[in-house]
C-alpha cells in the first residue's frame, strides 16, 4: 500500500505523506498544504479531518468498537469502577494498588467546596439550568485554587485533576439541592466516589441515604461509558480552548457548554422528552418515526445516529442491558423502557434508518437508568459531564504535554468584495 498521497493542481503535482495509526487508520498529512500549494481544505463539521494524533481512545465506527487506552469497554462491565477508568484515561495505564489508593484518597480529601462557593449557588435562580451552574462553578474553582491555574509539572497537574474530578460531584449535587430548596449535604469521607455523590444528592440532614449496591454499580458503568470518545464536539472544544494556553478549569468549563447542546450531550434529555411524549399519548411510536423521517418536521429520533458509529454504538448495547438489569433488581417497571425498545425495533427495520446507518447511541438508554436512580431529567447532561470529565482532562494534558500549536482553522471567504465605507446620509 502506498505511503504517499498524490495531488495535482493545474500543471503542478504534489505528494503528501500518509500516516498510519496503531489500529490501521490512515491519514494524509497536509500540515504544509497551504505553504506548498496556496490551497486549504474545506471540511464543514470536520467529518474528514483529524485534528491530532491521540493515544487515549479508539473508535471503529464501522465495527462498533470502543477502546480506552487499548482496552475494549466491554471489559469494564464486570466490576465497573469509574475512578480506576478515570486514572487509566488520564495517566495511560490501569493504576497499581498503591496508585489507586492514593488517587481515591485524594478524591475523598478534596470533595468539599470552599464555603465561599456556596454564595454563588444562592445567587442562581432555583430554576437555573444545572449545566449553566456546572460550567460557571467549574470556572469559579480556579478562583479558589489559583495555585492550580498554572500546571507546570505532572504532580501539580495530578492535583488539579483530582480536585476537578472530586469536586464536580459536589457542584452537581449542590446545584440539584439548590434547585429544590434543600440544604447542601456535605461529602462523607467514609464513602467511595459514586456512593458519596448519591449521598450528597439524596441524603437528608441526619437521615442516611440507603445506597443500593445495584444503583452504585449501574452508575459506575454509566460514568465509565461516558468517560471519553475521541474528538467529539466537547472534547475538541476542551482541546481548542486549552491550545490557547487557557487553564484546565476554563477548558473544562468550555467543554461543559459544548456538551450542553441537544445534538451532543443534551440529547439524553431530549430522548426522555421524546419517550414521555410517546408514552403520554401525544404521538404513537409509528407517528414519531414518520416525523423523524420527514425533513420538514425538523424532528429527529433523539438518541439515534452518530457521526462515527455506522454500526451499533457499543455503549448503547451495554446501557440497554444495564437498564433492564437495574429495573429488574429494583423491581421497577418503567413504561418508557418499553417505548424505547419499541422505537428501536421499528427504526432498525425501517429503510430510512438502515440506509443512513442510524443506530441507538449512548444517549438512547442512559436516561431510563438515571430515572430509575431518581435523577431528574434536567440533571442527565450533568451526569454525562461527570463521566466525560476524565476524558476532557486526559486530552487537555496530552495536548499540553505535546506542546501543540494554538488551534486556528482557516476559512473560505464568500462575503462582499471591493466595498467602500459610506457616510450615514448616503446609506439606503
Ligand atoms: C453524542 O461525537 C461523539 O462521539 C458524540 C458522543 C460522545 O460520546 O461524545 O457520542 C455523544 O453526542 C451522541 C449523539 C447524541 N445526539 C443525538 O442523539 C441527536 C440525534 N442525532 C443526530 O442529530 C445526528 O445523528 C448526530 C448529530 C448524532 C450526527 O450528525 P451528523 O453526523 O452530522 O449526521 P447528519 O446530521 O449529517 O445526518 C445524516 C443523515 C441526514 O439525512 P440526509 O440529509 O442524508 O437525508 O441522517 C439523518 C439526517 O437527516 N439523521 C437523522 C438522525 N440522525 C441523522 N434522521 C432522523 N433522526 C436522527 N437522529
């Protein structure tokens, strides 16, 4: 197989190197294209453009494969441990027992927020969108930890990573408690990562939250399955912002904003709204599928389709299983799960979806699980952000460690030419 790409422009002939990744992906390296040819490429949405080389996550969209640092995600399902996977993504290998114990102790030690941050929560309206609060408060963390703004060495980076991963739970829980006018529940140092989050979310003063082990297991796996996903919109945003030299807190706060969008992490909220509209009788499953196929309706089958997966999203498969198992263990019958299964069945036999290779994605079943845990719909994307945070941190540090250039795409200008300034009185 050739390792050079040939380009002819007019009478000129050019050759560009072809790079090959460790899983056999091939890319034409065009970093000197404009300098040599005077041309740039045009690729709206970057569907054909690699922004970097990365060793963190690999997706094979055609085969429905997802690996974290080379490990298939299915292998994390037996004993799901989100903290262990966070370490793997950020530091490149599964933690030893000592590394794990030290990291877990750091997460426990740094779960509290500075008491001064509580005033910020009080300043938000009760109905404030939790993703707005999350982004604002992650940014605010840098005001309370100025020593972690400049991360000049790996040790300081590790401290910042641990504080962010620990405190995002507390910020999320406090946002939830504030929205309900409930008192904030301090983190309990006796509890592990996920049980401590559930404690802060659902305990009451002097009333312990009874933490069902099947819920802890399910939420660990939900967070693991959201932990990283190559150069998705929010991770690319974190890299873009970080490439300017912006600190880790600012970069992750920007990632939260990108994730909020309904085409990205916000889809898990849209999926629940869709399932509830169908279950509530506003539309039948068949009517909704018909609308989703009709371009003029502007309706999409939320939780379906993916830029990379042109086969089943392996996360959706696992989350569908987790939903069934958790509801059975909790003795809960959720009609929305039946609606989701029915939607999936109809869509996967409909030529419109089959021809476009539209399958359920990570957002299709996650909401049913979070609902069974008692997490309200408007907190679903916040849970996605808690899961995705280690991936954002890993990419930010990979980029920072490589000393990459500031990200600054080009464009093709199609606006006015030869235009002069007109005084106000001569404008029509
Ligand atoms: C996430 O990138 C990541 O990795 C993201 C993510 C991660 O872990 O970070 O996996 C998380 O964001 C998952 C996706 C969540 N979003 C949704 O579920 C929203 C519904 N899905 C779509 O909006 C869409 O599928 C996207 C946004 C996910 C992908 O968009 P693309 O790749 O730009 O695809 P497209 O919009 O160009 O669609 C191609 C065709 C179009 O039809 P034609 O013009 O070819 O006739 O498929 C159609 C689209 O109309 N289509 C859909 C559809 N998704 C695509 N039609 C109906 N329902 C859908 N859901």
